[in-house]
């Protein structure tokens, strides 16, 4: 297995968005015709294929992962990657770093719809706050999930023909 490239130096070119990786995941509704409650999520390359289930707190049976868990995993993994890259660039060992993402699903008081909230907790044994905090700030600027949670994400919505 090849080690991943651990630098952003070679993938930045110009002022336009340049996709470095593109993936697609399709969700179907399953037995209840409700993707969140009994859906199936399949990636185009087949690497992801799992049943989605509603958590018990929302009336589900919790027999599979839910969208908030998948988002939390993606967010924590991406932030971990950004922080690990920065740690290496500062000649620090990132091996002990863990990132826990907590995602809350609830009602949005502004419009009665739904809203997500996310909290990240970084555990970095041996790193002092003076050394770690500037890197956490830099990782937040580098991590696209953090950007998305702060700025939103460009999105298109199209009905297939």
C-alpha cells in the first residue's frame, strides 16, 4: 500500500476550485422509503455499502450507522489529517493525536427545521497548549469540513431527467 502524500504544496494552482478527488454516494429509502430511517448508502466505487438506521433517540432501532455518525467520522478524520500534516511540518510526532467529533441533530429555533451542531475535542498527549493551540487554529483553516461548518458549502440541487 502506498503512503498518502502528506503535503499541500503540490496541489494548489491558481484561483479557481480544482477538484483533487470526487466521489458519489447514492442513498435509497429501504423498507420505509425513508433514507434516514431504513436507507442504504452505496458509493459509486463500492467501497461504502451500508444500511442507515435512525438512532433510538429519534424513534429508530439503531441497528446501523446514522448520517450524523458518518458526518462525525468524516469531520474527525479530516481534521485529524490536517492536524497531523501540520504537526509533521513542525517536527512534532502526530502518532498520539486523537480527534473526537460530537455531532448533535436538533431543531433550528430560527425556522423550526433541523440543524446540526458539531464539537471537536483534540487529545494530544505531551503537547502543551502553547505549542498545540496555534496548530489547532491552522488545522481549522486547512480542514475543508471546518470551512464548511463555518462558511457553508457551494451546493447545486438538480432533479434528474
